[in-house]
């Protein structure tokens, strides 16, 4: 989803993303493929640095994507831990003498 938004930003504001020092628009390759790749790199907070956001809206979206993806990961892990803990509690309740 964010890859598509980055592609829209690049179409609306050419030069929002830079690939290896050149504007993405000057690259003779598919911009959607580059923006999806950039989105995955941002989502994983890897930050290779080969594609960088230059414009304000692209930078804001990159920050929002990185934060929201990390928060999503935290919520999922917390939920899984809660479910696991609940199963452990149920097992202990069944084995306790009454």
C-alpha cells in the first residue's frame, strides 16, 4: 500500500525519491517496482540508502510507515504472547487438585 503511495507521490511531485543520487523519474526503470522495494526496505527499517526520500511528503510517509510497521509488530507479538499465556494458565488450572 505504501509502495503505491510512494509511486503516487513521485507522480505528483517528481523528484520526491532519489535513486543513487538521481531523481527516480530519470531512472529508465519501472518506478512502481522501485517504490514497492523502497516500501519494503522502510517497513523492515533496514535503510539500505540506495533509494532515499527527498521531498517532504515522501519523508513523512517513510517515517509514518516505519513507525506504524514497528507498532504493528509489537501489537502482534503482544497478542501472541497473551494467547500463549492464556493456554498455559488453562493447562495449570486443569492439573491443579481441587
